[in-house]
């Protein structure tokens, strides 16, 4: 699954896809309508989609990762891009050193 999370495009791997849904706005019940007010906000949960099969949790991708996790992923991607952009002979030398 590919989705936008803030300024990032994030890919999430799943074991299998059970169903692909096409929903209208009136099929999604917001978390404010579902959860007791005393619970407060649950940022990762945007709501629940009503389907003919079963309720489907609707997640807010902007809250899937903590800021620290996003920073670690950004650093890892930058390091990978830097390594891939190096000259092929530099990659061979690095592999011999490791």
C-alpha cells in the first residue's frame, strides 16, 4: 500500500489484501462519533468505514510514525541514495572494507 504521510510517500507492506473499497463520505464515521469524549483524541484513528462486510478502521497516515521514527527513516533513505549515487568502483572499495 502506498500513501502520503505529511510530506512523505510511504509504502506499507501487507501480507494480503482482503478487499479494495470505494467509499463515499457518508460511509465514514468519525472517531468523535464513536469514542467516549472522556477518552480524548486518538490521533491514529480517523474513523471507521461502514461496509457491507464488516467495519473497517480508517487510519490517519500522518500519525502512524513518531517524529523520531520519521527522522530515522529519512536518515536511512538519504544514506541509501548517497550510496547508490556513488561511483561503482567506490561501492566495491566500501564492500571490501566492510
